[in-house]
C-alpha cells in the first residue's frame, strides 16, 4: 500500500495548478521536503548538501536550534499585528548599529519591494526621474529592475532592453544602462545626464562579478558631486560579506541600501535603510504632501520574521563567525580550482569566498557581456553531475555558509572531482 506521495506525483499535481509547473524561482523538477543544518531532502528522500540555502537567507543553516527557539517563543505571542511591535523596533536598532549608511529603517517583505521603494525614494528626494543601473544587475521585479537584467539582444549603451512583457515604454525612457566596472563610461554618462538622474543603483558585487578597484568609489564621488542618490542593493551581500555588509567589506558607503534574505532569518522580511534626510520622505509631517513617499505593507516588520532575524544576526556577530564563513568559501574555491585544473578545463572562479561560481572561459569576467563567453554545455554538465552526486548548487552561484561540516566539505570535494571529469567530456556551446 502506498504511504507517501512521490516527487513525480507532486510534479504532476504542480503542472495542473502552477504556471510552468513551479513557483518561478528554481528548477520545478526539484521539490524539497525538508532541510536540517547543511542538508535538504526531496520528496523521494534524496539527500543533498545545500549550497542554494533558500537563495541565500539560511546563512546559519536550516532549522538552527536557537532561531527555532526564538520563533517558537514568539508564535505563542502572536504572528503579526500590522501595528509597530517591539521586536521589529529592536531589529531596526540592530540594523542601524551595524550598517554604515543606516540612520533609519523602513520595512517591507521582499528585496524586490525594497529596491522599488529605494528608487522611488530617490526620485522623491531629488525631484528627478531617471535611474542609472548596470547591465546584468538584479534589483527585483519592478519595471525599472527588469530593464537590461539579462538581455540577449546587446544594444548600444545607455539604451535599456526590457526583460519582460507588460512593461510600458515609458519605463524604458527613464532608464540609463551602463556596463559594470567601466568607470570611464559611467563618468561620461553621469556627467551628460546629471541633472536628470535621481539615483545610481548597483549591486556592490554584481551577481558574481566583484567591483574592480576604484569602481564603487568613483560612483560614490560622482553621486556626491551631482546630488545623485547612491543606492547599494545589499539584499544578497548584506550581513553576508561582513557584519556591516558590502559597504563595510569594500569600504564605500552609499546614501541608501536595501537589505533582505538574511535579516529575516528565513521569513519574508526586507528593508530600505539610509540617511535620515532621505528617509524623511516616508514621514509626511517632515516633507509635506508633495514630498511624501507612500508605503505600507501588511506583513512589514512582523514579529516572527523580526525575532528570526535578530537571532540570526546575533549568531553572525559572535567571534569567529565571518572567519569560518570565509574559510569555508576559500576551501570550496580551492576544490573547484584543483579539480578543474586537473581535468584541463578552461575556467575562471568569479566572486568572493562567501558567494562565487565557476565560469567556463579562459577570458576575464568583468561585466555582464563577458558572461557570454561561458561554455554553457560544460556548465550544464558540471551542475547536473554535481546534483546527481548529492550537491544542490544553483546554476549560477554557490553560497558558502556556516552550517557546513568537515564531512560536507570532503563529500563536496569528491563530487567536484567527478563533475570536473564530466565537464571535460562535455561538448562546447558558448552562449548564455
């Protein structure tokens, strides 16, 4: 007698009720049943070492006992109230203390919302309309964010290319697109359009690509010179690269930044944080009706997410946490290099130890267009082989995290050796 539902059964059911049979986030063929520590299990009971970690939030691992205890205590007191609550206020105090640019905090539920409001806030503060973003930069799902996120049609800069149907042409008219890591182009573009630009929004580490020396500082200086709001999208990098985020790690402080993922400890929570004179546009009593930026959210700052975030950040602040995180990442990076070099596979390891991946090319990777040199056949063979050997890795990144054990790292090293051989045997297809 059948006592459980197989993964195939779940996939068949999903196909009946979900567009493309999934949630739109990840391979719909993988349906995760549970996670604990560094590992997850699918509905057929297959076990994986998890380097996806929920697309980043689970930096301390799945089901961390201290986080669960904090959440369990809050559950008995209430799930959400819509009003302000003490735990959300406490978390805001922690964020202001930790993040260099943060004077004040406004909560939302997702990183995409935070990015959308940050751009709107910059427009309110400057009275200007245009947004400068960098080709390949991910800033959520707003119309502005979905300009030149992953274009396959490579047009001349600064023209924007929409990545989705349903976006009015007027959105494109107010976007300027520049190549990441090109100071000369950014300088020329900003000098030409300075009077129109409300903000520069940038991922300090764009997907995987680190900023070259002086790039972020040049943006900071240009923004200051022309009264433009500099926004760091730290939804991914916040509390991952350092306790103060990428702005601490790289030593450049923006006017606003957006946070998400880690600050909710696995629950939906994100925030816009920044300078008080800009954040004042969320307060009608300070800026009046014309300068007011309207924002509400049913679950913003809810106490369950807040206590999960508070406990997660407490764990990260403990002595040695970031040293361990970096050490795990560096060991993984070295395993990638060792086995791909032994297999004679051309590659570049791109990113920082806390977040990186392999690009199958022998050319430098400095910006989005360099990713077109990735050998996608080798990439697919590599990632497919890893999953078949119990490693859950996203197609385009790998998150190091604190829950990794010596056993995990050794098992991953063995799987990487097999994946490198599979990659060496694969054909070539240079397109993204």
